[in-house]
C-alpha cells in the first residue's frame, strides 16, 4: 500500500513538473505522445476509484502477479482503445487542462487507496482480488508508465528506487524467471517489457542466466 502511494505520487509529480512543450514529445509507449500517456493515466486513476468501490464476494481469484496477462503481441498504438486515448488527449488542447484533470482525479485515487482496507475483496475485469493485491499490481503499472513518461526527457526524475526494485521482483515472478543480477532494476524493466532492445552483451547474459531470453518481450496486459 505504501509503495502504491510512493509510485503514484512520484508519477503525478513528474507530470506536474513537465513544461508544456514536453507534452508534444514522444513517450515510451508505441504511438503515444507524452500527452496521450498522461490522458491514459487519467483513465487509470478512474479505474482505481471504480475498483476500490466495487466490492466482490467470494475468495480472491487473482493476486498482484496473476492480475497480469502476458501477450505475444507488442502494442503498436493502432488498437481502437489506444486510438481513442489519442483523440481524447488532443481534445484537451492545453497541457494545463490535462495536468489539472490528472491532479484532480489522481489525488482522489490516492486518497481512496490510502483509506482502503487491504483485505477488502474488490472486482475488476472478471477478477476478484484483495485491495492490497490490486494496489500492489499498480506499483508495476505506475513504475513502467513513469519510465514511459521520461523515455525521451533527459534529466527528468526517475521512479523511486524502491518502486523499481519491487517492480523488477514482480516482473520476474510474472516471467517465472530471473534476469541477470548485474542488471539494474530499470534495465530489467525496459528490456524485459520490450521498451528497449537488449545490447549484444545483454543478449549473451540473458542466454547464460536462468532468464526468459526466449520469451522476450514480456508484453503485459
């Protein structure tokens, strides 16, 4: 629960500090500008609010790791929902309006998460999870999107170190494999999810480790 707050606060702070011209730069998400990614974060914040007030009966069917599905197809930005995000982002016209909406809805999502009972059963996407597991899954979501946000913004603040470490651990559990210990948490997340291609050295290290070399990229959905 604490890492959810840290990762979400760091991401919203990074958005709030962006100069207007950075909203038109590419993000780390295929086919999306920074403004498109920020619009997606608004939708994500709404999803958090909706899920935390959607109680579910019965035992949990998923946890923070099994919440994620692996796909063999990297996103291209052409999916209808991805294209809708682009149109929504363009409708804001001014970055300050996107910043305001993210701050407004995002702050509410953060407060709701802080007030949530970690043992509460919640429902989303035909799954039942504890609120604690649901919010833990979002540590990976926020951390990856923080890296997406700053992908082409040299000097921008990176995600908190503890959130990078937790996200790496989660990705390794999802992959059921271990990345080379010499790799930084950031490199594991970027290479592991296909956000950048491995170097020749990294490819060789992947082949030597008990890693997921033959399954990269790990496309999370």
